[in-house]
């Protein structure tokens, strides 16, 4: 049988993630990998989670093993109200819902906010999961250049007005303001405020994706854009994946209650509810201060690795190579001499024992093929030094 | 701010589930509830799951707390290949993927297979979660009448040909052949084969949703429609929710590999992966024979309750009332005298200490307002007798 005739447009829109296709290559045993953008399993509180999981099933099994509310674990939502307050976001339980990772939040919001053909603005480069979710509902992603302190605002007004002149629908900017995946760039305080003013002027919503904000090294990043939002124009996405564990698929959306109510309806038909055990474990970790209480160590863990990587790049990188100097998060972004195609170079790098992710797939337009993403989360400081030296020797 | 201008069509399509709106009423403390269609928490293997969860986090934490494959836990997929074989479905690991409950399977398949405006055929009555998932992608649900042995096949050909004459796209039949939610009806063996022949003739795909098949009382239901499928025309959905626990959101799809590959791409941008801990717990339960090995007891548990309910109906139901006699599953479907509106009657029933779910919302068209669904899964046999007596006294 031939199935394409049964497929909707979504089948055409849904693209295979080129990074995933490289997985077999990237994950060869023995290799020093700067590829996978995942938190270090060394940071997971195994004993505590094992104890909590067992106790929850014993004591609250009839609840945590049963169907539950689509909106999510009430105790965890209440915890998040307080946490958001700490970041300057005044909110309440009506404005928060839990999702199966921020990826689900992005998908549900994409379904609610983007119509086929809509233009969505995203950073160059940007998180592939976010742009793919928006792409999979038929959205057309348009790229916005960034500089060291984030989005180039001057370009946005011009771009939006031109596109609207051409009859395009532009409703949404997608941004990752803190230690961005993949670039490591942080949007400055001034630009956060200006972006919000601009969004208001152009009547755009802002999708603020913030999985890394708590993973700063020395000083916290500026407050979330959402904290300056008096109009209800910003939708904020937070996640426990990088500050606790990603396998317990638990994240949250903060948005005006009208938006949350609609997202809840879409989630209801999308999966009824997220894992009840995952949510309960995360709620109990929060109660036992295993999230906030472990952040100090976590920041130190990643800072050492980032500094090691930056020092090694300072020492070994050939002339004509530039890279970002992130102040938090998991990623360094490297731009090589313009004639180098990092996708072509990858197999050679792997032969030399080092893996990275080529930069091109992170661009929704105007891809720079001479870029690459380095994650400093997986390897030990020693192996990071060795890996960077090997990579640089190749260049 | 006014948000509707930012919303896509999905915001209009996504309806609020009327059963959920009744939750507060239905869940009043002290009430005898035949409303919630959920498995009994008395059947959950708490000690075993607590032990397994704790051990998995200790021994395999770096895997079960980390991001994982979108396709799902490999060990569990391999187990399912063998399980499907037992039901007569010849398949392989390329044709199976795991989802966060069957609800996610339904949603992902709806996104892949239904275009806005497409006509989708569904049983009258049908599972609300299934029809809502299809509705939320813009599908138009059209109802198919059922008799005691399931779908009325004579109607289908006629309906499809007429709709195609009118220029409508009809690609899909959605059916729950075993102990259907909400009606308790089982599709006969003969009709399963005829339905498949008809689907082939009309070039339709069949979405076979089978969460209850293992919960038969005396004899197994006929083999799945998928077991007779030589063309690759049937997409089968199975779930651990009713045979283990629903809070561990784990279910599966069996479909031709071309379809699975596309569904996997959509899931990747929908949530990256399902709960890694949930999947690993279910896989370990399967390995320890806590699924198959507990089915005998589970069947007995529900059979006693169903028989009690049917006996009480035999004894107390007034003339003019009819009901189904399910041979498995969780539900009995009742049709009252035609002048009774069960939605209007509900608050009076609750005052009298009994809750049920009104039947009308289960119909995608031609709703019978004098129907209701009784779940026999929640209450003890004693309370089932008392509850049915109370309900019948009201009528």
C-alpha cells in the first residue's frame, strides 16, 4: 500500500531532525562528545529520587498511578507561583500549567497560536525543537540576526512591517533569552525591555523559552522578559529538565489565563495528563529543596566545564575562529573560517575522536555552514581540554 | 488584552469535554459513582511498582532520568512484538512505537491522517477522547449506528459513497471493537472480517482502539481486526492503562512502518520522548510477568462487579429501560424511556447519592439524550447493588 494519499499536510511539514540522523555517528563509543545537548547524569540526585518514587507509590499510589488533572499537579503549580515571583513574574495558579517537558509546551502553543502560512520570528540560530514545533503546524519561520547581547532589534520592526505589507500574518516572536541553545548568547536587560516595547508596538506575542536561566555561573541573568510584561503579551516556558532531570518529563507554561485555558483543552485531547508519577516526584523534590537547594553545586559543575572549554579554545583555536563566551547554560557556539563546512567536517572529526553538532540545522534561514555547537555538559574537564585540542588541531 | 485574534482555528475546534465539566458534581464525597471510566486503584500492584521504581533509579538512573528515544523503550517494544503475536498480529519492532497513553497515539495519528474538513467515521456512541482528538485537527466526525454485535456495516458503504459524491474526503473509520467505551458492545468476528473487506473496497484506513480487549470475563473477544489485515490497512492502538495503571502514561501503536516513521517525527516535536521512568517501570513489570500474570485476577475483579450491576438492573430497572450486557471491559450502557433527558436528571441522581455519565456527549451526531454510561469499575459489589437500586427507584 501507498500511504501518502492518506496523509495530511503535517506529514510534509514534519521534518526529520538532522541532528538526530547524526546520532549514530555522534554516539560512537570512546569518542569525546560535545554533541548531545543534555544535562550531565552526574548531577541527578539518584538516591533521593529513588526514595521519593518508592514512597510516593506506597503512600499516594492511588493518586500517582491513576489518571489526573490535565492542568497538572496542584502542589507543583503552587510551588511554581512562588518560584516565578522570585524571578519577578507575578502570577497565580490560573496562569500556570504543567506539560510533558517544554517541548510539549512549545507544541501545544504552536497549535494554538500558529495557523498554516503564519510567519513566526525566531533567532538565528535557534533551538531546533522549538522551530520544528512551530514548523509542524504549518508556520513559516523567519530568522532574526543576533549580536553578542542577543536579538538585533532594529531589524525586527522593519521585517514585520514589510511582511505585513505583503499580506503576511505575523503574530509571534520565539526567543530563548538566557544562555541560548545553541549559541550561549544572553539577551541584555535593555534589549529585554526594548523587545517588549517593540512587541507591544507591533502587537506581537513573545514566546519566552527559558530552560537554562537558573544555570548561570557568577551572576543571574537579567529578569525574564515576562517580569516586565504588564499587558499579558509574554508566554513564559520553564522546565525542570536541566535543574533536576529531563527523563521525568515535567515543565511549565506561564501565560494569561485565557491562553492557559485553551492550551489545557488542546492538551486534554493530546494526552489527557502528563505522567502522574513524574509530576509527583518533581513536586516532592521541590518540597525537599532538591531543586533550589542543589542549584549552587549545579552552577559550579557547569561553570568549571565551560571555563575549561573556553580556556582550551583560547589556547588551541586557530586564527579566524570565533566563539561565544556564555555566562551560563550548556553551550558554546563556534564560527570557523568561512570556507569550512562543519557538516562535511564531522566524519573527519569523529575519526579523530571528537564529536560536535554542525550549526546549519539551527538556522531557520541564512544558515552559516561554518558554525558548530559545543556542549560542555557531558565530558569531564580533562576530556574537554583534550577534545578541544584535538578539534582545533584538525582545523 | 484580547487574545482570540492570535488564536488559530484549533482554538475554535478544541471543545471543552462536557463530562469534565460535570466532574465537581460527579465526584461529591459519599456518592456512589458509576461515572469515572477509570480502572480500580484496588487493582494496582503498589509494592511491586514501588520496588521497581526505586531499583530502576538506583541501577539505571542515568538512562531512566535522561532524555530517551522518541520511538520508546526498546525492551518494551520487543515485549509488545511477542504480545501482538499472541493476539494474531504479526509485526516487528519497526511497526511499533510507544506513546504517552493511547490518547497521545490518537492525537498524533489524527494530526497525521486528518486534514481540516475531512470526514471521519465513528461509532454512535464513541469514546470522547478519540473523537475530540480527531475533531481538534479540524476533522468532521460522522456517526455510524451500532447494534448488539457492533457497527452496522450496511450503512457504511452507502454513507461513504454519498459523501464522496458530494466531494467529501473520507479516509478513516475509528472503532473500539472490544467492550467499547462507552457502550460495552463488542464487534463480532464476522463483522470484523467484513469491516476489513469493506474498508479495502472503499479504500479506508481503520483506526482500531483496543484498551479493553484483555479485560474479558469468560472468553476472549474475537481477534483484533488488525490480525486479519494483510494489506496494512489497520492501525492498532493498545494501552497499559487498564491492565497495569494509567498514571504511568504508556501505550503503543502498531502500524505500517511508513506510518510509524511519520508519527515518530510528529511526536519528536510534540514531546521529544515520553516519561522515561514510566516506560522503564512498565517494561520491568512486563518482564516480571506483572501484566499477563495479573490478568486472571483483574478479569475476575471486573466480572464480579459487572455481574452485580447487571443483576441489579435485572431486578430493579423499570419497564422501558434497556441496557447492554458486556462480556468484558468497564462499562454498561443504558437506554431509558425516550422522554427522559439524562443530563437534566443528573443533579437529581446526585442528590439521591448516585452518579453516572449522561450519554449525549458520546454521540458525534444524532445524540440520544435518554442514554447513560455506567462504569462498574470504581465501587464495591455491595455499593453497586445499592447504587443501581437507588438509580432505578428514581426512574
